């Protein structure tokens, strides 16, 4: 169809893509939808479909039901005020003018870390304090003229002056006060409200304008300065300080001004880093997410330029660009309407860069096959060459006589006159296209399947955005394959016909053709002589070197320093050089940030509520539906189990000591039932024996709960408001465990809670604990899910490799080389400081799919070689695909390099990964795999699988192959590198083509 009616194929493809574009963009998933998805860049960075995610989601649903009033309990529920389905970072609302008496945090105030660029680096000197006082005017806003606070203001306030009139004596006073009051501050005995009445035990300087002194400790100085105060007597040097602005400065304009390299507050005071709140942080990310797409366009432009130099056809470049764009559009449609994904995270944009690289590589493969097929045809039919037209397909052909080998081994001259001439369109459609398509489809299919498998393996992850990224990437690669076997072949046929009929072809002596021929000679020398000699003669050296590098990578990954879990619950969106990210690292030394890291964890032990994650696992907007587990709370066993659980809980060393003095609910309830009757309780609920109290639950327990004061008993029952039926029971406890993002510490803490809950459940089988474990659940899935995805990808690639080569030994060597190259790649990334965060996890799973392509090409060429000696088969594989493999690696490497200037960290990480994985995979495939094949590769059909029954004349057939191969060698040595000899075996009716593939530039 595509070779006979290419125009129909092109028009049909255009119509299909136009319809898909209208459906995908014109309906509910248009630009406004994408913009909405990108508003919250961390949405979807959460775990779904696990036991812990079910517990967190059901706890959130349980809390929401209590707050909405559909469930009721007398005591108030006390659990972390946080949405249990995502890492909560509330956006700042517009604030009114206020001072620092209300505590400032990163979510409510703006912060600017400042340093002096002059020789006087001490910001607590008189000169710099005066400079800061003058400079802060540039940060005043019309909304709140007095909303900016600096260390100069605090010094002036302590001395009861305006900051414009600070003297050296005032500076000496504040330094001395800071030294005297440091110990009480560190011990927690000094606060902003201290005075002679409230803190009489403190020295007098500490009770003088305590709020100003406290602000210096808390906001304007860091740990390093306080250590100097404690250890030196000559005066501490304040290298860095903060400017605090109480939340009225908003928007991208503020960011653009303050993040400028030339921005200076005045008098040598420069802003080093900033924090403008979550709203500006995410707005900045959304802005760069759009503007930095220019780097994707740049990557495509550079790749297209390389393609133009090689293909010598601007039309072919245009066809490639449209194919990639079409593939992304159709993949976007499949993602939403076929795979039914309703959420599109920003991580999906990264699949576009991989699509650009893979699409360009596939075009090179098809072009190589197309040119070879044309050369093959004209080498066999020289008289059919159109008169007066120099076709690029045979521009490198020699005029040597073409021969064929018959079944007896004798050579006969091809008779040009015997060939019936065909029109150019018939030559393309009936002879060139079938051969080109047959050769190209295999390579393109294999590379597409391995890359798609790498993307698809991400679906095994339990993290929402990684699943979305995997399906979007897989869709892009598979759709690109469809266009590569439909749009590109039809486009090539139309382009050839257009060039043949309407365009003048470049002259033979043109500069471009000369460069082409020069590159072809260099390529032939490198891959036909130098590399085969290097691999065959020094195979032991290459094996030792690259195996050692692979083992070194394994040590880095699994022994030391290993791939570390992320230690920050906040996703880093920008590179370390960005002012926002620099502030995160700078602010860790200030107490207004450090105080948050000293909070202890609150735990909820919940009974009667399901732990099933019944939300949509691929939609972060989906919430779980509250489900209850049938529990007979009225049974004696359940009551005793809840009572015993409370007793054991109060004995644990990790609970807040204050909880140990609160009586257990069931203890006081049982005691009340045994007390004499009074007017507050029915007669059936008093004066009962120990044998009767458990049977009175239905009549008495709810009545007892309504009589006691909230929070005076330990344990809370929960009732459904409509039926007044008891549905759940919980214990809420404050622990002494300090919240941390260190995975090992959290895992030990979680194991402790699991063991305690399991061993004290008694007859209850539906209880579990819950709390702020969202980030831990994310870390846990990253730790296990990444390696599972890599294993799945490697397993699928091994199957594809085995199906492609049908040789067990070559498959084993290939997987061995790929595994070592992957560990070497990850090892280098570890040394570069990568942590196993979500973006890194999604990117790393692509390592197998992007690394295996090179090895597959070499392995297939080795297996298909007609030579017997291992070194000769390796040499032929270099000649056939060495330049193609290099070009594919080069274009992908260039794609990664072009996005490195991006402002978005994820783009830079993908660029780094692409460059690194291409370089390492190319070296491992070219030297380790080829070296192993040259000395350990299979001979003849050793461990070669077959798909069909062999002919009884196999020996004769093989003999004819060898004759043809010998004839090919003779022609190759004589310079006829494009010679193709056909061997006709009249005994079995088979035809075998042994062809010398010419080097097309670097292909």
C-alpha cells in the first residue's frame, strides 16, 4: 500500500492525526487542562495501591467523616492536620500588615538571605548595619510599608532607637546581650515574652526588649554565629543574615527582580537566596516549564541539522519532524482515551525528549536500509539507471562487472541487456521498498520494543506519577513505530519521485558530496579496520577493563556509598544554583526552619476501619471511600482486647509521659458499672458483678460515653450519626519520636509500631496505626519499586534479544554487558550526588531500553554473519552496523546535551542521564560485547535456535553460502563495497543474499 499508493498513505495519516488532534485538544484535555495539571507540580508524587497507602487514605476518609458530622465521637479527634494522600504544602493567602510578634514561617513570610560583598564581611558591624537599614527601603511595598524586618531593626529596637541612628555602643550592647542570653535561649528558658516578671531568673540584658533579642536568635543569625559567640571572646563575625518580609511581596515580578545576578540592595549588600512562598515557587516552575520547551526544540533542531548533513534532503528532515510531532499527539490521545488516564503530570513531558532521540535513530536505520536497497537493485540492474541522472543511491558504486554464483559454484556475467527496463516509480515500489522495509522493520521493531518495555516497566511502580510517565512514554514509542512503518516509507517514496521528476540533483563534485565521500572513507577505516583490530588483538584487556568498571559500579550501588533515599520531603524542582534551592540549604542553619525538625510524631491506633486502598491508583485527585470492618465491640473478647491494648500502650517508652496518667476508657467504664446506682445511670448499668459488666455493653456503654467529659479518658468510640451504631474505636497518642526524613530511622520506627500493634491486638483483627508516614511510604516504594522496574525491563529485553538473535549465548553475553553498563551508569550518577527520588527513579528505569539497542545491533549482525571465524564475524558486524550504532548514540547524546541549560532540574537530570547512558552503553557494547564475541562467541550454529524445519540440503546450501561470501570478499577487496551477490540453490529452490552494506557517512 505505502509503496504503490504513498500519497494515499500520507493523506490518510494527515487526516487521522488531524482528527486525533481535534479530539485530544478540542475536548476536555486541551491546553487549559494541561495548565491546570501543571499548577501543582508535586501532585501525584504519592503512593497508591499498598497496605500503608490504604491505611493513610482510609484514615483521611475517617477524619473527613468526623469533621463533616456523618460520624460522631465525644472527644475530639487529634491527628496531624494534613491531607493523608499527598505531601501537604499549603499556598500562602494574602496577608495583612503585621510585625514579627506573630511567628513567621516559610509558608507565611518571605525571606532573603543576604551577604556583604565588601571587604567588611561582618554584617553585625556598625557600617553594615547602617547599610542594611538604608538598603531595606528597596524592599518596601505599597501594601505594607513597614513589613520589612532586618537585623538592623532588631538592634535598633533593642536599644530603643530608629535604625538610622545606631551607634557603636548600641552594637556592643547587642553583642554582649547575645553572648549572655545564649545559654538560656539554647536551654529553652528564654522567649520573646520574657521580662522581669515572667523570667526573673534571667540576667537583666535578657529581659530588656526580649522580643528583639529573640528575633535575632531565631530569624537573623544562624548556628555558626552562635557557636562563635560561645567559643570566642573577641567578637563573633556574622557572615550571613536574613531579611524577613511578612508576606505582602508576591508574584513572578518579585522573583525576577530578586533573582537577578545584578540585583543589589545597596551599599554592597547582596541577596544570595530567597524564599517567596509556595505560590511563587510553583508559579516560577510553571513559567519555566513552558519557556524551557525551547531547549527541546533546540535539541530537535540540532538533531535535524545532523540528519540534513547526512541525508542531504531538507524534505526528509521535515518528514521526520512531522512524524515525531504526530507520534506525540496520537500518544497523548491514547494516554487519555484508550488507557483512561485523567492525570497528566509534568514528568510526562520528559518522554518527548526520548521520543525525539528514538525517532531520529529510527529514521537513520530506515534511510540506511533504503539506500542499501537502491544500491542493491542498481548493482544488479545497471542498465536501468535513469539516463542523465545521478542518483545518490549509486553514487559510490564501482563500474566493475557484476557476477552471480550459480549452484555449481561457477560465476556467470549478468547480462544488462537481459534486464527489462522499469519506470522509476516501479523500481521504488516493487523492488527497493520491499527490500528496504524488510531490512529496516526488524531493527526498528527491536529498538522500539525494548524502549517501550523500559517505559512500561514503570507501571509496576506504586507511585502515581511514575505510572503515568511509563504509560505516556510507552505510547510515544509504540506510536512512533507505527509512523516509522507507514508515514516515513510513504514520505520517502514521494520524496524520491519528487526529486526524480522535479528537482536537480547535486553534482558529483559538490562540496557536500565530497564531504560525504570523505566521511564514508573515514567511517570505513574506523569500523572496517581499526575497531576490529583493537577488539580482536586486545580482547583480554577490554574484558578486564570493562568488567572491572562494572564491578566498581556494583560496589557503588550496593556497598558504598549506595543509592541513597531522598532526605527532603519537598520535591526539588530547580537546580542547586537557583535562588530558591540555595535558600533551602542556607535556611537549615536558622532556627525558624530548624524548629520544625524537632516536632514529635502523633500516632493513631484505629480499630474497625478497613485498610483497603479503594481509590483510583492512577488519579491523585481520587480519594478513598470510607469502609468499615465488622467488629463486635459488644463481645467480651473485644472489650478485654481494647482494655489490654490501652494498658500496654501506656507502658511503652516511646509515648509522651503525660498520656500515662490518663485512665483507660474501659477501666473507668467497668468501674462505673460496679458502682452503686445513682440518678445519672439506668439501673441496668450499675451495681453489676464482674461477670455481668461485659454483657451490659449494648445498654450502657453509649450512655456512659455521653456522661464523661471529653479527653478525660484514654480511648474514643466512634458512632454513625444516623444509626447510632458504634463503628470504630481509636487511641490517639503523642509519641517522643522526633519526625525525620531519614529512611532507616523511619523504617525502624515503623517496624516498632508494627510489632507492637500485631502483638497486642488480642481478639481484634482489624486494627492498625496511622500517622504522618506519607514521605516514608514514598521512600519505601522508591527503594523497592525502582529495582523491580529495572528487573522487569531487563527481563523483557532479554526475551526480545533472544527472539531477535535466536542465539542463547549471544543473549547471555548481551544481558551481562547491559547489566554491567547499567551499574556503571548508576555508579557515576551516585558519585554525582543523585538520590533515589521520584524523577531519578523514573529516569533510571529507561537505562535498559536505551542501553540494549547497541548490543542488539551488534548481536544480530554477528549471528547473521556468514563467516566461520569469530573475529571475522565481529569484523563484519562492525562493518554492517558500527557506524549506525555510533550515529544513534551521537544523536541521543546531543539531545541530552541540548537541554542542559534548562532552569528545571528534571530536564537537566534527563539530559545528564542521556549523555551518560549513551556514552557508557556505546563503550560497553563496542568493546566489551564485541571482545567477548571475538573470543567466546558461538561458532556456526552453536546454541542457535530455529523456527522452522531445515532443508535436507543444508550442507549444499551452506557450501554455496561460503562461495558467495568468498566472492563478496574478493569484490570488497577490489573496492566494490556495495556488491551484492545472489546465490541460487537449484536443489532446494532457496535464495540467499549476502550483501556488503556500504558505509553511508556514519551509518
